[in-house]
C-alpha cells in the first residue's frame, strides 16, 4: 500500500504536466487558427468599415453604397426632410423613396441641375448644398444641413462624394 501511495503521488505531477502541455497545445492551435480567420476577414469585404476610422487613416476604399449614404442622410437630414415636412424630397428615412427622390430628379431650387447626377458630383445639387457651394452654381437658400443643427463630418461628405462619383448606385 505504501508503494501505491508513492506511485500515485509521482503520477499526479506527471498527469498535471501532461494535461498542461495538452491545453497549451490546443490553445496555441486555436490562436493560430483565429489569427488566420481575422486576417481573412480584413481582406474580404471590410466588415470593420462601420466606423469609417480605418478608411480615413489608411486610404482604403470607402463603403460608398446607397445604404451608407441613406443612413447618413436619414441621421443628419431626416429630422426635417420627411414626407410630412418636405414632401418634395420624400422621406429620407425610407430606403427606396429617398433614393428615387434624389437620383436623376431636378432640384426645385435649381431645375437646370439634378439633385444627384450619377458619376458627377460637380453637377449634383445635393453635393453643392452639402458643401455650401450651391449659390455659386445658381441655387438659393441655405446650405444643408444647417451647421448649427446636424453638421456632417468630413468622412460623411467623402462617402457621399464617392457614392455619387461611382455612379450613385442603389446598393
């Protein structure tokens, strides 16, 4: 019996060491697998682009989609530009309606210019209103959005410009 107790005491540290090595091996394998998956995600579609921070600092492609533009316009302009308040622009909170009322539609303040002319930010009245250059092209009234209420960030303006320049697609 004394020998079996001694053998059991000797076996425990060996067992613990074996288990520890096994856990470390599995942990290392999982870390290596996870790092491969993470690097693959960054290269695929840019799922981390929600904040826009990575795009500004690295110069990567902006997520210039109507979905992203509509979110910006709904957040910054949608409080006033709804069906109830500004019927001519429709409701910027509504995905389809907002797009249909902006793209290839004449601007009421400057009927010779479209609100959004695909591939041509310089010929898009929306772009001029957002940049306070609308008076220079013959428009009138205030720039939008009013700076004291819902200012747009430079990254938002860059995304909108990129969307128009890329053809103002509904995607």
